[in-house]
C-alpha cells in the first residue's frame, strides 16, 4: 500500500493547522503529535465498527472514552450534544483533554461544537471518513448542531489542531455518498482552478475506481483551495461565499425533496443551472457548460434538477443566507476556473435557466 503523506497547512495565524492526507494513515503512530491523556473519541454506529479499533490501537497509552451516536443527519442534535457533555463531565474530563471526531460531516460538526464549548474550548482533532468531510467540512472551522427550527442553527467557528485523512476509509463509503463528495471536488475546480478541472476530466476512471493516488491528489488540491479561500475570509464576509457555487439552487432542491436528493447531488444539479444562467448571459461558452455537465455526469452525479414550480424555487432560494435586502445573490462561474458573487433580480432569466436544466 502506498504510504506517502501529503500535507496541507491551513494558514490562520496562531490557529493554523495541518491536514495530512494519504492511504493507510489510520495505522500511523502517533496518529497526532502531543495528544493529551484524556481523549473522547466521537463516532457513529456505522463508522465505529469499521474504524474505531484501528484508531484505538494507536491510542493505547491514553485514557480514551468512545462515545457513539446514531447514524444520520438527525444525530447532529441538541440531545446528543447534551449527552456528550454528560459523558465528559461524568469522566472528569478537564480542559487538557481532546475530542477526536471519527466519521463524516455529522460527527465532525457535532464533535467540533462540543470541543468549542466544553469548558470554553478544548483541543479538537478530526479523522474525516467521507469524501465530503475530507474535502469540505473538515476544512475551515465551521462547527454546528441542528435545532428543530433549522439546520446548523447553533454553532461556532472553531479550528481543529490537526486533521488526518486516510483515503482507504473511502473504500467502504456508499456510491452515492462518494459521488456527493466528488460534487464538491468539481466545485473547487470550477471556482478556482482550471488546471485542476482538466486534471479531473483526465482522471475520471481512477476517481471512479477510488484509486488512492488519484484520491490523494484530488483531496489535497481541494483542501488547498478551500484553505486558501478560508484563510482570506475565515468568517464568510466575502470570498468564502464562492464555496457556495450551485448551493443556492441545490438548497431549493434539497428543501423540496429532502427524502430523495442528497446534498452533493443537489449541488451538482444546481451547478449546471448556474452554468446555464451564465451561458444565457453570454459569459460562459456552450463548450464550458458541456464540459461541466460531462464531468459531473461521468462521476455519476445528476445534471438535471427535478421539475418544480418557479414560485417554489423562488420561495426556497429567498431563504438563502446570501440574500441581501430581498435580492438574491448567486455564485456564478465566469469561466472554468473562476466565479463571482452577483445580485440577481431577473427571475425570468433565472427561471429560463432552471427550466432548461430540469427534467
Ligand atoms: P454523514 O456524516 O452523515 O456521512 C454520510 C454517511 O456515510 C453516513 O451514513 C455515515 O455513517 C457514513 N459513513 C461515513 N464514513 C463512512 C465510511 N468510511 N464508510 C462507510 N460509511 C461511512 O454525512 P457527510 O456527507 O459526511 O456530511 C454531511 C454533514 O456535514 C451535514 O450535517 C452538513 O451540514 C455538514 N457539513 C459541514 C460543513 C462544514 O464546513 N462544517 C461543510 C459541509 C457539510
Ligand atoms: Mg456543500
């Protein structure tokens, strides 16, 4: 097995941290440098049985409490947050403890929020095990739990000490969750790096086969791009919003069809609508739209949105956090490799793009 490790530094001054990426890193000793004695390992009922033992083997010199939550988005809850706090307090965890997240974005977001708030903040480490968590949620320090009134309603910006990405973990991921992660990978190419987009086009086969060398590069480049954007705008006042390409349309699809569409799938369909809109505006060529569509499709992602009334799109899209004074602001590709954030009031034009890219 290839054991070369790639390292990305997320440059945030004194909150900077390293992301190590490679095949087989779960068996590396030590997993992380300078871990404290007391460790809470947070995982879920799917990932724990697959990978917790490997992690625990590396932590035999530490006092580790494993806390396992249910699978699924609903586990990112106030109830689980409270239960983890109970565990930490029952076991007399002090400020010199660490929380390690082993799992996808759900486990990572919850663990991060626990770490941000237990005794006003303790050390936090991430071992993301979905492609989405590896390229997206483990970079940038957003942590959150859901409230019955809305997703990610309670949260904090809180950076980890370090992130360890083992590409081998992706071998057990479902095809749909794997493709969802690829939607975010393609997004990075479109918003920031034409060469990376071209590289993705040339490595579709390797990516679909989950080959570790291709995965290591794709994850590394994705983390690098996200890290650069986050370093420029940690608290999402400006350019960090570019990471939302395809997401405003995507969120509307997810809201209307939450039981059948996954986030990454909705983002893929949303990305095509954004590209189509720019084609209509004369700012993206037909060739570029086709390249985006072909790449997403070859990675087994949907490229047409479900049929919905324009009023429904509008209602859901108006809830977007980028809406300013009632006007929606969309992230739109100006070329393969660059994007812009633009206020858009022309709903006829938006509706045309949606219609062209729906079935
Ligand atoms: P998830 O954590 O629910 O994981 C998806 C599924 O894969 C789950 O069933 C999980 O148990 C399973 N799984 C995880 N790793 C596996 C593995 N190696 N093998 C087999 N199965 C595995 O979902 P996700 O897509 O990873 O993350 C979605 C969450 O991330 C959402 O809550 C979202 O809000 C959040 N998110 C956060 C950020 C951020 O910046 N913090 C960014 C994007 C998304
Ligand atoms: Mg996303």
